[in-house]
């Protein structure tokens, strides 16, 4: 009940949006099983091959947007299922049509999804809030990172450092670190979004030219 009740936004902040959606999926599946639904039915929250973005933020769907558990599930599903920037923009416009004003907590949800889309395009597997630092798991070696770094504006790249990945991290060769310092969520979002956009741009130009 707490996952969808009035205290659910506290759960979201504590575990991050993607982890929250996974917990929500397990909860929904458990309810379905108890209701004797087909156990082989496809889970609408099934994990997709995309980056996982778990950053602490005041991000949630307010109660006045969804009066019932079922409505709240649908709203989170709509957000969780978005995979492209065009879809995200359409969803945002739809929210404006339905509710006129988008509160900061929903804007933050939209930003988390945008980070996930950009990170996926940059071939990043995970972006996690680890206290004083944001850890970004990448498939890039130190040599590849230096190539990427040389093609990204210093005003962006100066905030990030690169370290070799621990051996126990699957599909990860290097970890990019962003110190949070006293940055608020918007500042962290802007730095990450810029980095992911430019990495994707470098990769795209390389693929086009080769």
C-alpha cells in the first residue's frame, strides 16, 4: 500500500525512479497472482534493455492527479514506458492538456526519464546516486574515454572524472564520476544531460563517418 499511497513519494526519493518502478512491478505481479491471473501473462512493467537511472529527487505523481491505486499505476506506467524524447515530449504536452499545470515533482519525474533515454543513447548501463557522488557505469575503456573527452566542450567535461570499473560490474569497463558537492537536482540533471547528449553525438558522428 505504501508504494502507491500518500507516502509513496518518500519511497521514490529513497530508492530512485527505476528501482521504484521495479518494486511496483513486483507488487502488481503479486496482486495479479493472488487474483488468479494467468502467471504467464506479460508484465507491462517488464524490464527493458535501457539504462537504469536511480538518482534521489523529489519526483512523484501527486495524489490529486490519481485518485485511486489503479489510476496511479497507469500514470507511472505511462512514464515508465517512454523510450524516446519525442514520446516524452508528447506525454508532457498531454499532461499539460489534462492538468494545465505540471508541478515540480512531475517535472522531476520527466527529467529522470529524459536522463534514462539520453543515457541509453550514450550506451550507459546505469546512473546511480551514491551519496556524495553520481556513478555512471559505461562500456568505455580509459582510451575510449580520452577520445570522447577530447571532443566534448571543457565547460561540460570538467565536472567528470573517469576510473576503471571494479571487476564485479557486468558489462562495465569504466565508471564516470560526478561529485554532487552542493548541487541541487536541477544542476545535476543539467550536467548529466549535457554529458550524455555529447557522448551520443560523438558516437553518432563516428558511426556515420565509418
